[in-house]
């Protein structure tokens, strides 16, 4: 959107609350239904936006206040302190390499690996400048260390940096509110908290990504071994009229589950893959054909029925579910269970509105 507006000759500011632009798209490996590389689509646009003369990018920033009216808005932007000077940092990575505090869960990798207190979210981040997590940094928490400032060849570390308020005038504001996925802990019957091998689809996405915590090798988190069977559970939190879920269909889960199932069978034909679903909803060009391909060409077993619970049995997992077509209850063995969690608005969307 920013590129389109900038190409039309208007000045554009991008305000991004995380340390880099890119969002959820940057976390993905492949996109449906073409199975194109997500980073190959995204990173050129990120680079183009950063290089465009009409675009200014404010990362690690949030909208503090808006006043005025259409055509004459005044916005106050809070630029949070990175503790690193963007104009001086060369992105060499020496500070991250030498940082002694490396226990923080990586947000980008969905907590599947740790990162240092000074970090860049991912390799292709824009700007390619680290940020200091003050909650994890020994300098801020205990007034010890300060190693990154000592070894930075560009002298870019600024511990005393403070949040900056910028006031600009705008003719129009475009809100891209973002999304998150529902917390699977709400659904205790699936055992997400108790079994390491029960994961979400976004965690599975990082697990199969070549740049992810396992370099793209599909393994069980419990023991690092390759799974022999995987069960995908659709609609976790979607089409759920109870208080813990969402009453709507999240629209994308059927397709990304089919994508995951297909990719598993393509790379590991010997792994047995089952998908439990309420309905298959594939409303898009080539979407239905894509899902049928997973079934007919790759042998993914689709079972119409709800999953009641996931338990640990015999060193593996047992998925207790119903088979609507057969009118029976079944127990499916699984080494890995993947939950297709509901899409929900970002927690700060209401505040932003």
C-alpha cells in the first residue's frame, strides 16, 4: 500500500510497532495455493519500501495520538528507544554474537529457540539494526556487562536513549491492524501445555522453515526425532460459540492446513498424515483443487469429525475424535499434533481504532 501511494507521488510514513517491517508473512515458509517462497515475495517489497524516496519507515514505533480531520490529521508517533543508533549501526552482528544474555524466547520463532538481549528479529529485517530488550539486558537490569558498547566498532550503542515523540501532519491514514492467533492454552483438552509435541500451526511453520530453529528438519520437540505420524486439528477456537473461542470461521485455516499436510507428504512420504475437520472451506481461485491435490495425489487422510481430547499414551499421543461419516468414535495415534488456531484481531486494535 505504501509503495502504491509513493509511486503516485505522495510522501508516506510507515509506522511499525515491531523492530522490523514484514509482519506474519516473514515467518512463513511457503504460500498457498502456488507454494511460492514467502520471503521471495516479501523481501523485495521490503527493500523497495526502504529505498523509495517518498517512504519513511518508523519501526519500533506506535501511534500515540491522532487529532484533526480528513485531509488535515495531526499524528503523534512514539518512537521507542532501540538503545542503538540507526544511523551509525552497520549491522555487523558482533554485539549479538558476544551478548552473554541469550535466554529470551524468540518472538519471531514462536518461542522455539532463544535470542540474545540485543537482537535483530530475522536475517532479512529492515532496518537491519538491532534493538536492546531492556527486560533481558544485564546492563539495564543489574547495571552490569555493557559488553556490546565496548565491542561495537561503530559506537552505535546508546544506553541512555529515550523514547522520542514525533508530530507530523497527514492527509489520510491507512490502518493495517494485524492479527494474532488464539491462545491454545484456553483449550486444555488438546494438551498444548502438557505435551511438547502438541504445537500450533505457526510453530509448525517455523519448524519446517529452512531458516527456522531446526533448519527446516521436521522433528518432535520432545526428543528431536522425526515423527512417523502427524494429526492436524482444524478449527481450534474457530466456529466456537463458547466464551473461550470465536463464533466465526477464520477462513484461512483449511488452506494452510492443506498446505502443511501436502508439504509434509511431499518431503516425507512415509509419514502418515490425518486431518480432522468440521467442513472444508476453500473459497478462492485454485483453492479447492489445491486441497483435493493433498488428498488425491499425496494421500492425506481427511476425517470429518471433532477432536474431543489429546492424551499421552505409550510414549506417543492419542487423538480421541469422532468420525461423522462412519458414526463412530476413533482414537488416532500421533507423534505430532498440530492445532490450526483461530485468527483474532491484535490485542491493541481496539485502542488503535
